[in-house]
C-alpha cells in the first residue's frame, strides 16, 4: 500500500474486530448498483441512498474501511480529501491493493494504518469534514458532485440499518450513460453524513417554528 512507516504495538488495531463486526453485514451484498437515482442494492441491510452534500464528519474512535470491489484494480485508488482542498488527496487503498483488504484511519491524529503490513501508510493533517474520491486511471471522481465534470452525482452512500455510522460507498457511471458500469464498492465505519445546506436550513426553520408553536401553546 505504498510507502510505509513501520510501527509496533499499534493500539488502534484493537478496534479492528469491532469495526469488522459492524461492517460484516455489508460484505455479502449482491446485485447491480446504478447512478442517479441510486437504487438500494440490499434493502434488508441498508437504508436508502443519502441525499447529502457528499461530505462526512468522522468520529473519534478510528474508522475502518474495507475494499469490496474495484473495477480498475491496478489503475485505481480510493481515498478522501478535506473539504475545501480537493486537490490534496489521501489514499486509503492504492492501485496495488486487492479486494478484501482493509485500512484503519484516525482522522483526529491524522494517519492511515495498513493492518496487512502492520504499518502506517500515510500521515495527513487532522480534519473534521471529508469527502471521498476514486482516482480511475488518472481521472478523479469526487463524492461532491460540484467537483465533477458537469456536476455529476456519481457516488452512492448507504448507511447500515444496524449502525448509522457505517456506510457502503460506491462510484458508478453517469445515469444518462446506457453503458455505465459499477466502478468500486467500499465500506467505511465511524463517519456520519453532512446534509446539504438547504436541507439543514429547512430542518432548522422547522424546529424553530415547532418551538415557537409550543411556546405559544404554553402562554395560552
């Protein structure tokens, strides 16, 4: 998984078993996924595709990511970027990695750990809001549609029914392409979606109106 920095007694590896248990329900997914609108590939295990901003807020317990499928294999890499700096990409799985491999990411300290090599793969500045990318043979696809050519929404995100902080992420071709093909499937834990600004605003207005109505009722 690229250049590594060896480490011993890596405490975050202890989180691997718990995170694997949370993600195990996703490893048996079957079916064909499509781009916008994204159908749910496994309604029994997953909630509907998120209509979010394409960004996520990491937790503080350490994230586990598992590569389930990568069409590009030796020419594709998957990773994340901090919101506002889409040109600075941090790989989680590089071109040489295989399906079934895993990685542990600590966003609060800033490192990606490779359990297969028992080594820190890369270091990065701590960040609070991230997006994901797929580098497919040099062509970068982003989870944020505004960063993609033509504003295409080409990443689906499905939270696990049993764990709101574990999601299946996949990149697919544009919906208007009849020859579109699933490009990758990855599972990641301990992240929560950031809603689109309009959704957050409507939610805030709704809560404010509800509070105002309750206050008016008490005064009566």
